């Protein structure tokens, strides 16, 4: 398997990895192959950091669009009625067939249908301040860490930076536990649980840290990025606008268990046989989309030059083929969480492909959610030893 994805806060090197504006790669959109390996660029300090449309023209390449972050508002917990979308459209709310609701503490317990584009979720408002606080914690020195230095060689200052970040990850994980119960979507529950599991695993590894343990931080960080992309696509309307155009998947043959969010398990503790093929698919997509990723993200479809339009039109079938491949790889895995995350990556990539002819900046949240979902699986594979 190829090398780990680049550090979320810059590449690990002898000189350390200083944070850079997200994304890092040439052309900007996630998916280039730094140093021969597939990966994704650093975010704005953390996956949940403020993401705004760039005013820098061509200097900002496919940067995730957004608006200024509003003040956090009090979350009103609503016990929602879980419904099934009519057959005329793609289901964007949980599908309930086949569960008896025995896990009543989980709002997502009855979501047994196919993974779809999420157009609303009651947990997003509460998730944002958790992300933002974690982002601020990373700025206290850990973001500039050299991930190649083991704990045995840390200076007192480095040891304190790692200790503080481990504590911040534990705190964020603890605060995320109620959200795993609050969300009405099975895959959101899994994302919250995986963030909790990988964040705690990384914190546990800090006293005896070795470079391999950094993949735990990558998995935790990328899980926050997927959650952020999903919630931002809801917030700015791109999910609702594009969801009806995405074909519904088949009902899953198996479902991940509804476990204990207080102490969730990592979904990959041993290498999955599909990991090498997944890694190759991510690399292939990066290679096939290189020309498209050179187009500035802040240019809507109506302002593309003829050359940009030609390149962008040509990437649509590439997106669709990649989504099909991701879905197929997920189905080949015996791991139900792997299957759901692969389906999530595929569906959000399909939604973005549908958006391209009428692309606006907010649509990039769809791409971001799907792209980072591929990265979460990749980081989990690396953490498991693939």
C-alpha cells in the first residue's frame, strides 16, 4: 500500500510540518499524489475550521465555499419522526423499514435504508462548536509537529504540545457522545463514533507515540472533515438542491450494530483485504482529475471559459465511474461500516457530478464530504496496518 495521506497540518519532515492554507496540492482540489502516495491536503488547522469562499481568484483552487461562521445558537433537541421518502425521489431522510426501534436512545436506530445525500440533521448545530474548539486547540503548537519524531525523542515542549492535544481530543470525543445518539442518520452516527474511537486511540498512544500512530490522528481529523462537509452542504443548500438528482442505492444486505457510543470501537482494527484496492482507486481518481483540479473553485459554471467548460464537462464521467468503483469496493468488504462509508463517498461524489453543469461554490461541500470519506477509509486502513 502507498504512503500515508499527507498530514492534515502539513507534511511530516525533518523540519516539521507547518500548516498551510487548505488545500495544499497543486490545483487545490483534494486528490493529488504527493511523494507518490494518494492523499488530501491540510485543512484550515482542523477539518471544522471556518471555510469561506476565496477572494483570491486563481490562487484559491477549489477551496470549499461557505459564509462567515455565525454565532453558535442553543440547540433545541427535537424528537423527529423518521420517514421514508416517496419512490419518486432519492431518500434524504432515514429509512425505517426492518427495525423494531429497540435502541430507543438512538434517533438513528431505525435508519436501515440505503445511504443517501443528507439534507437535514439535528446534530449539525451542536457539532460545529466542538470542531471549532478542537481547531483552536491544534494551534497551540501541535499543528506544527513533526510527526516522524517518536515520543522517546521529544523535547519537553513537544511533549507538552502532544499532551495538551491529546486532552483536547478526549474532551471533544466526550462531547460528541450525545451527538451519536441525537443524529437521525445511521452514517452520521458511525462518523461520530469513529471520530470518538480514533481520537481516543490517538490520545492513548501519545505516551509511547511512534510515527505510525499519526494515522490515528489522520483518521480522527478526516472524520471531522466528512461531518463538516455534510453539515455545510446542508447549511448552504447544496445537499437539498442536488439530492433529488442522485439515484438511490440498493437496500444494504447488512447493517453495522447499534453499539455503545460511550466506548465505540474503531471499525478497522485489522487490515481489510479491500484496503489496497481502495488505495489504488483513490490514486487513480487523483490522476484522472488533475486537469480539472487546476480550475479555480470560486468560478461558477456560468463564468467558465470555453477551455474550463470542456475540462469540467470531461470530468463528469470520471466522477461517475469513480463513484461506481467506490461503491463496488465497499460491497466487496465484509465490514458493514466500511460498506456504509464507501456508499457515502460514492453518493456524494455522484451528487457533485450532477452539480457540475450548474456548479456554484456551495456545491464544493458535496465534493468535500465525498473526498474526505475516501480519506477516512484510507487513514483507517493505514492505522490498521495496511
